[in-house]
C-alpha cells in the first residue's frame, strides 16, 4: 500500500517553483515509510500528509479572482 501512496509524493516532474513546496513532503513521507511500522496508522498519516502537500501546492498556485 505504501508503495502505491509514494507515487503521489514524487515531485521531480513539477516546475521548480512547485518542487520547492512539494519536496519536503516527499522527504517526510519517505522517512515515515522507512522508519514506521507498516500498519493502518501509517497509511492514514500518509494520506493526511498528501492532503497537506496538495493544499500547500494549491496555496502556491492560488490567485485572487481579480488577479486571473
């Protein structure tokens, strides 16, 4: 399961201004997989970390309606 989740933490395909946002999340996800036991709580933690990463990337891309 964690191998399938880790695909969403890959960041090298992103433009550089998004890589700097996404990279720390990918590194933390890998650290979690490397150090924590494989169980439902790890999977839940990775899902929540993925949600946080997605929010951070969207925050970087966010534009006010009037800016568009």
